[in-house]
């Protein structure tokens, strides 16, 4: 199955934003797990097989189970912590998402792309729906990964910023420019169609 087909298989007839988000990330993570010969929980960013995932996707229990506890490096743990401190209620869904977002943020593309989402707007909605206290702090609409890094740097009392304010900084474009690009699920679908 291509990641796009996996997404449709996971979602089935369900029309719900949380299911769309989880299925998008899982479809990408399943493809990477297969290509990299790793358990899917490592590429997706969850420990074991969370009850909530199995409830949303009962038909995919076998595919989503099997991994053990994750090892996360310090940067990733800081991001999990930041997300949880800025979560709406600390619900099971928010804890699951925090772990998945932190793991996917270690990949090289825009965060919305590495979550398998269709555009940046979906990531912003995800942040508003589950991490509103944190999302509200992104008042300048910084790129999400940059925004997280900046807060983590501040929390740790050191900073990667090379200027006292963003307006005077030569890295401005790097932090604030558009987060545009193609969805990775669409990109992989087109690659599979070309290869066929
Ligand atoms: S624009 Fe410069 S000062 Fe502002 S967050 Fe980015 S690196 Fe830091």
C-alpha cells in the first residue's frame, strides 16, 4: 500500500479531525518504518500501543502494535515537556499527540509535512484544538519548529538567537518565512504513480 492508500484504509468512513491527523501521521510513519526496518512506534513517536490509537483504529491493531518503550534524546524530551505544559487539559489524546509531534519534529521538513498533514493550516488547527495555551504564545506566527526551539532555549536560559530582537536579526526569513510546500503523502503518491 502507498502511504496515501494506508491513510484511506486507516480513516475508512470516519470524518473527524483527530482521526485525520492521527491517520496522516501514522500513514507516513508506517511507510518509514517499513523502509527503515523499524517498529512503527519509533517512527510515529508513541510508546508501545496506546489504548487510544487502538480504539480509533481497531482494524489496524496488528500494524500499530509491537514496539516497546521509546528512547528520546534530550531535545525531544524538552519538546514533549513544552507541549504538555501548554496542553489544554493534559488528556490522553494530548499526551499521545505531544509524543508524536515531538518525534516527528526531529525529521527534516516543515513540521506539518512530517506529520503527514495537507498544509500548515492543519497544524495550526491541531495546536489550537489541543495545545491552545502554547499556540497563543506564537503571536508572530513563527514557523512552528522555530517557535518551539525558541521557547525551549529560553526555558533553558540560553539562546540560539544571534540578535536581541527578531526585527534586527539576519535569520528572520529562516524563522518567519512561509511554511509552504507539498504534502508528503501527496508527494509519495505521485512518486508511486510515476514508478508504476
Ligand atoms: S528571527 Fe532571529 S532573533 Fe528572532 S527567533 Fe529567529 S533567530 Fe531568534
